[in-house]
C-alpha cells in the first residue's frame, strides 16, 4: 500500500497478510514487525500492540527528557523509562492505567530530578494520550487478485 492517503504530520502504514497476526509496520522508511504471543495464536516475532503503545510513550518521554537535560547542560548519563499497563473493565467502560517509572542516572540534585519528572508530562505523546482523541476510519478500494 502506498501512502497516498497519508495527510498530517505523522503517517504510519500497518499491513497484515494471511500470516496469522504477524503485521508489518512502516513509517519514515523503517519497518518493524508486530505480532502476538504464541499463547494467543501468534509467533511472537515482534512486540504486541499494547507493547507498541507503551514503547511510543516511553521513547517520547526519554527523548523529551534527554532534550531538556541537554538544553540545561545537566550531567545526565542515562534515562530509563519502564512502563506497565493494566486495563480494568467495568460494566459500561474500561479504564487503562499506565505506570511510568523513570530512572535518571547522572549527577543532578533533587530539584533537577523533580523538574525532570514534571517535564516528562510535557512529552508530545503524553499530551496526545491525556487529551481527547478522535479516531475516524474509512474504507479505501482494495486490490483484487
């Protein structure tokens, strides 16, 4: 599939054939594989969709913190973001809880660490995920064999 339908600041193409659950994800000339674990019928050849969601938030957080620390000239050697997600289903809706554990290695004081924690919530994807999201879907013509 070409990207003729991609309009906006970001475009990702996701495609699945007859290989059960194995999905190719393409963006900006890069390709990664998504899959489901063997226990649910996949081949575990890549991260599952929930892991991709957490990876997106984690990478955005780490990159935002790295940019901030570099701009401030702080001595930050490494930033590690570990995320977990729990989905609690209720009668009428479900609530998703994402926990983000951030470890900052380097020579910074407690005030700087607390500032970094606040900056983590400024990552663009965190803002997307904590504000209303509107998703629209439409069908485009498929290919015939």
